[in-house]
C-alpha cells in the first residue's frame, strides 16, 4: 500500500524546536506540544504550557496518594509497637483496610485520601506527616475543577492546620454565600477569626452556629452526615468559647 504523501511543498513545512514534530510555516504553535513557533506567539503560548504543568501536578498528587495508602497499610499492620495516646479524630474518615485492593480513583477521591492522611497526622501530633501531607492535600483540592461545600470545608480545615486562617475564612465565606446558616461554614469562620485574634468576630460566628444548630442539623446535608461526629464537638466548642469570653451560650 502506497503511503499518501503530504501535498504541502517542503518550503511550507518545518520542524518544531521543542518536540521535532512537522509543522506548517503558517503555524504559530506546535500542534503536538503547544510550543510557540513565532516570537509574537509567546504570550498565548504560555497558556499551552499550563497543560503540561497541570499533568505534572496531577502525577505528583497520584504519587502522593499511593504513598499515603501505603503508609496507612504499613501503620495498621504494625503490632509490635505500644499504642500511643491518641487525640479523638472527628474530621477524618477511616483509613483503607490493610491488604485491600485500591481501585482507580477520581481526583476528588485522591484529594480526600490526602485530607484524611494530613488531618490524621495533624490531630495526632505527627508533625513530620503533617508537614508532608498538608501541602499535598491543599494542592489536590485546589486542582479540582469544582468544589462542593464538603470539599471547601476540607480545604478550610487544611488551611487552618497550615496556619492560613485567611485562606480558611475565604473558603468558609464561599460556603456561607450559598447557604448562610451552613454549620460547617459558621464553625470554620469562628475558628479562623479566633486564629486571627478577632475574638469578637469568633464569638459572633460561634453564636450564629449555636442559633442555627438545631434547625439546620435536621437538613441532613451530605456533608453533615460525613462529619456527623464533628458537629456535636463543634457545638461544645462554641458553648465553651462563649462562656470563656463572658457570654451566655
């Protein structure tokens, strides 16, 4: 079978300096790698480069998830170590079962695995694990195409763990702009303001949380169910905070 030849004259074809692919003389960007072929294409060509960077970032997240699962599996299989004192974890899910087959996961599922690993390390005082997984988890959530209230709550908790209260407050504000009495958004706002030294605002949001707690908890939002153990703890924290600041809950 005779291979069909390119009808374009040789003078109108050249090779991409980035990947070596054949390109037309009139092309401004390489159709294979997106590299700019003309000086005036550099500004727009930079956007093509983001595709490669995003792919690289997703590869890093996938690798981090693999090691997170591996770390969980190894940790759960250790029986020769004396168990240390653990802090009650209410904002994280259960780790994967040791020896379980891990199926292909979505980017959101990968982010949630990193969240669990990061918060487990943070809440148990594992500073090494926290420094390793908190930034990875933040990047994983920031790389998602859309964030629902549950994902924004996860990201806000990671921001608080990373000592970024203003970033946590931004996520909480977005949640509250959609649902003004969202309990997770109110709780994160209060904790963020307290971390920023704004005790007056923290008390205001803790009071709003308590006022909305009973009527809104019955809404049974998916994120309320996922964090069912955390909500009573947040209510107790709100009452204790108001009492400590001379206010009646």
